[in-house]
């Protein structure tokens, strides 16, 4: 998934809580660190593990002021390799940071994530001021690599091809107190011709269900009210040991955890999306009716060229079953425009499926070749053709999204609060969060009511549907709902 799928908080660099006694007391520990994260939710969760490993070694997160003043001892770039310009973006960023190392010789820069997995030694060659390069399977090695760099003055590189331990076994510093990511698997067994993920993340490996549930319980004990289960293909969980019902069993088991209010997951693959998963979603009260399922193309010919092991009819059948079981379900998707060989007829097939599917939103990308993938060697479509198709598809989805959002007006929604907007003394001050199916909602707090806190649940009447979010400014005197549950 792309950065567009993340909230601002998820994209933000890891920074310190000013209330942290290490920070308020002025302590630097072993060093002050900053993490910059690019890419998908998996990378965001990996950054939580990177932070956990660093803090266990004595590092302290930088405050926003320290970042602004460039008063940091370590900067970690957790990279993404999905887009064509990923390498240029990485080298451009670490190139800018090279100037900081000249003015601060003690500053260390570390590069991890998917681009580190791909480029390995080349990063150290092109950017010798980088202290450490570590792969997606080497998060736990970062402190040791930094120590070795201090001792030798030379870049340290450690990128493993085999997974020896799950990142979930490492300590974590959670970005949110009320929402937690929980990885259920790593890697991918599919062979999509456009995708670099199997190269950067390796073959799919599943965690033990008991370990997953134990981690979820620890998250809840620490204050989490919502978890999102993560995997490249979450619904193929258990297939490696021959249990095709393992994922639906896991969803149902989540329903037995006291204090766990909401469960989400991302991303399932249409080929393995079975009826038992739909039933588990519909029948487990704390599993949200939200589904992000990548379509990629509405053309069966292009799906074959992509090596996507389903066809458009199968995809639409799944959507029909989901909506029959959960009429309120919000379904989003990923679509690639301009895949090699895509004709206007193929593109029209995609437009037709999008019109029929009525996605709540679609993350639409112009195809970009990734070196080392089969599609990169195929004949590419002219950029101007791809751009024109992209604009048509975005316009169609924007209309559908606007129409679907309008259906919320006048309805009561339950919102888990994740932040605030504006000031308390403003005419209308708001809290913000997501309703049960994942839509972002800004809730106006009626006059005289106390401000809800992060983690509270507010049930309110939607008064306006914007293009990509909802506004709920209810007036209880007019019979509109406003209720807070702690």
C-alpha cells in the first residue's frame, strides 16, 4: 500500500512525548534519535519496532524542537521500494542529510527497509556517510551496527535473505496509545509481475496464532482499544500448514478478547477470500465491516498478464457476498493504470468494474516499472496515454466516493476519538476519529459539553458529507444525537 493510505500521524517521524521524563529532564541517553518512515502500514509498524530496539539500547526519541534545530544524534530512514522513483527519493534524502553530518560529525544516519534490502552494498558505496544499512529482516541488529560504525568509522551493512526471527519478537514503541498494528505474517508467496515485495520481504511465513493473540492482549492491557492485523496477504494465513480456515478462526478469537473494541485487517487477496472469512466478519461483533481488497485491473487479460490469480467476475462475486452479509461495509481498493499492454478496451473494462463495484475509495497509481520484476521488461505505454487514463479513472472514483459519502448524512455513527481540531475557545471545536467502517469523521462538541479524550467513543449524527470525510456537528436541541462513551 502507498503512503496515501496512511494518516498524517502514521506518516510522521517518530518524535518524543514531552511528558516523557527522559525528555522533560533533558536526558539524551545513548543518543537522540529520529525515524522517518516511507511507505505502507507494514513499514510504519516496522518503525515502531526500530524505535523499540533503539530505546531498549538507551536511545531517546527526539522532540519536535530538537528535530527543527537539527539537534539529533541518529536519523533512521525506513524506506519503501514500491514506486519507480524510490531509489532517487532515498538517495536524494540521504544526500541532504550529508550536509548535516559535515556540521555535526557525531551524527549517524541509518537506512533500513525495502530499498536497503534491494540496494545493499550500493548504498554504502554511493553514500559513504551512511553509518548503517539494515534489511527488513535485520531490525534487531541496528544498535550493534551503529556501535561498530563508531568503532571503525566505516559503513556497516547487514541484510539477510532469510528470516531468523519475527520482527514482532522485538520491543516496540507504539505510535498510538489506542490503536495498535499487529503483524500476523511476513512475506508473500504470490508472483505478481509488477511487484517487488517478494524480493524485499521474502516468502510468506506465519506467526503462531497463540503468539498473535498474546500480543493483542498485551496491546489491550497497555490501553489499545483497536488493533489492525497486518500481512501482505492476511487471508492466506495458515495455508502453509494446510489450514484454510486459520484466518477466520483468528478473527473469531479476537472477538473473545475483553476490552478489544475494534479489529481491522489489511490486506486480503481476492484469490483466497473465502466465505468463512465473510461469515467471521459479519458474526464477530468487534470485527469492523471495512475491507481493503486490491482489484489492480478490471480487465481479465491484464489480470492474467499481472499474474493475479482471479478474474473480474470472481472479484465482483466476493463484493456481492460481503455486501449481502454486511450492507454497511465500506470497501476500498488499489488500481494500477497503464500496465504494459493495456489497451483502451482493457481500460474501459476497469472503468466498468469500478462503476459497478462502488468502492468507497480507490488508491489509483500510474504503473511504474520496478527493476527486477517481469513487467519492467514488457513494452511500456506512453506516459501521456497513462496520464490521460489515470485522470479519467480518478474523476470517476471521485464522483462515486462523493455519492457514497452523501449516504451517511443524517445517520448516527460511532467514532473512536484519535485527536482534536481547533481550539477549545473556538465557536465550534471538534474532535476527530474514525467510525466503525473506517471513514474519517470530525465531530463538533456541543456547547457546554466537555471535550472527549483520545480513546473515547462518540456517537453523533452526521450533518455534512465532505469529499473524503464526514462532519458531525449535532444539535441535541434539534433531536440530533451526541453521546460519549469512555
